[in-house]
C-alpha cells in the first residue's frame, strides 16, 4: 500500500488530493515535527532534507509535494475519470508546467516567507518588514493568476490537471492570509475545486481537526 508521511494542514494536502482523486488505497503516516520525528534516522533515510511530505510506493520514495502530485498522475492517471490530469499534447503540458511552477515559485514562495517570519523562525531571526514585502510580492502574482482565470474553469483546457489540484491548496493558503479579497474569479475557482466529492479538508479544517489554534499561515512542513 502507498504510504504518505505527513498530515493536514501541511503541503501533504496536495498529495492527499491526488490520492483521493485517483482512488488509490493509501496509509497516512503522521510525523510529529514538534517533537523532531522528522530528524530520526528512520525518517532521514526516506528524506535527508527532513521535510514533509514523503510518499513511498513500493521501492519508489519521493518527496516535494508537487513532484509527488506529478508522479501519481503520471503513474496512475488512467484511474482518473475522463483523463486529463496530465494533458495529452506537448503544448498543453507546457502550459500546465508553467502554471504549476508559477504557483510554487511566485505565490507559494512569498507565502512561505510570511510563515517563516511570523511564527517559524525564532524571535531573534524574524524580520519586522519581511512579511509585508512578501505579501506585496504575493499579491502582484495573485493578480496575474486572477486575470488568467477570467472566464475559465481550469488553468489549462477544459478538464482539471495536476496544476489545478496544486492551485487549490496554494490559493487556500493565500486565502488564509486574506490575499484573495479582491479576486472573485480565484475565489469561485477554489470553491468549485473544494466542492469536488473527493476534495481533502481545507487548511482551516485541518487545524480544527488537530484541535490547535491556527497560526497565520499553513506550511510548517
């Protein structure tokens, strides 16, 4: 059985979404980063970077949430009704990769900077100005995506791709930081994705299930 190390509300949600959509039997293995379980020899043998999530599929061990999504779609995509998780043409695959990498580098990166300086770094390493700068950078790129989504249901073509299931989590993270207030197209888009029958929990729901107070942004792993 496929094992996924990592739980909501972290980036593991990206992998969980693909596992759900593909109806793949899997086991979720919690890793308590608060107590340093990611630093044990057993976990470091899976991912020397000590980061979550990690997916184990037989002899295949893969980390990085977007890479896990692409791997699952590539190997098991024929299980997805109607196909489409990875587009058939090189042109549409290129468009999918464009938006996937855009989400990771132009939107997630500043969100992560906000998280680092708001609650992950020790107090002496936190910057008072960095969160505001990161928010500015994120808003500029969110506006680009809002313009792209005018009149669209999906990022590429007429069916969901890996990029859409990456976008849902990334934009939910942005929503947690109140960065989608002026983006009606993106709010409609992620609401439709989270309305899918096999959608995972949202970030807020993930924190609620853990019974802990929600920090300003998800992404601690």
